[in-house]
C-alpha cells in the first residue's frame, strides 16, 4: 500500500493524500472527511465544538490555498492542495461509474432543487436530497439520523456553511450504524451549479480561489478573509510535526 504524509497542525492531522489513494478510502467508507477553510481555522481555539469535529475527522484535507502558501513560505513545508471544488469534480465522476447512492444535505429549498438538477445533468442518478433546518450551536437532527440509518447511503455530502457542516458531520458519524463517507465540502458544489461564481481551473491551481471569491462578492468575503491573516501568527508559533501513514 502506498504511503503519504500527515502533518499535525493545531493538533489536527492534515492528510497530504492523492486523489487515487483517496478513492480507495472512499470505496471502503472513509468516515468523516473535512476540508477546513482559513476563516474557520482561525477560530480553532475559540470554538470547542468545531475543534472537536475537526480533530475527530478521519480525513482532514488541505482545502485552504492560503494555509498551503503559509506552510510553504514560513515553514518550508510543501503540500498538495486538494480543494473541495477539485475533489467534487473527481467524486462525481467516480459516482457516475460505481452508481452508489449519495445523500445530499442542502441549506435551502432552492439549493436542494438546483443541486439535484445539477447531478441529473452530469449523469449522477442515485441520490436523495434533504433540506437542513437552521442548526443551533449544538447541532442535533434526529429526523436526519433516522432517515440516513434507513437509507444507508454510501456517501453523505454536506453542502451547508463552514463551521456548522463539520459539527453536523461529526454528529452524523457518532449516530449512524453503518460505514459511510461523510463529506464536508460546503459551498463547493455552488461553484459547479452556478450559485456562486465558477472558479476557473487555473485559479484553483494557483491557490487563489479565496481571492476570486472576494472579487465576486467583496461585501460577503472581504472581511472573512481579511481576518484570516491571524493564521500567519498561528502558523509561526506552532511546531508542526510530520508522520507517514499507509
């Protein structure tokens, strides 16, 4: 079995893993997969519930291009960025081939309709949509758990906002009675459906997705990413450890 590196950052095990190796894990049931963004990571020591969810994820991926750049310039650590957008393109192609069921958790009626229409348009046929209620700080949803345990989907795709989706994913992980891949890619699907500005592949490869989002909607994203500059101090003061995993 091929090996890959795991970096312990803020007590979180980030997995620097290729899509091919990730595909093998998805086939077996990868557990909870999270893609933390920089605006959420700066609160890792303030929001204990979010922290617990990330630390108890089975796979934490390098979605944040900003984090990857900070590691490169300040720690001489080179990792492969795996954005939620890049992952979803790969994931949907995989699902079209294996025809396994996807359970979508969407933030609204309109997103539920748009996301389901998108999956149909690209040839994904086996899926069910669920409209998430507005969750409180302590995420609970007995109706959702009952439905998931009944359907037993191979994949659970959570499309709600960062900071909440990870808590929901961890809650689901603790409550379901079967193996599944719980994927927290949040708004990434909106880049594919057109609900948010579509990020060109070269922008994603240059780790500039965050900048593209600011250009598209400055009122919504400027302060969010401006506050992420706090991550520089956090990275500089943390002693990052590296492990090798199979």
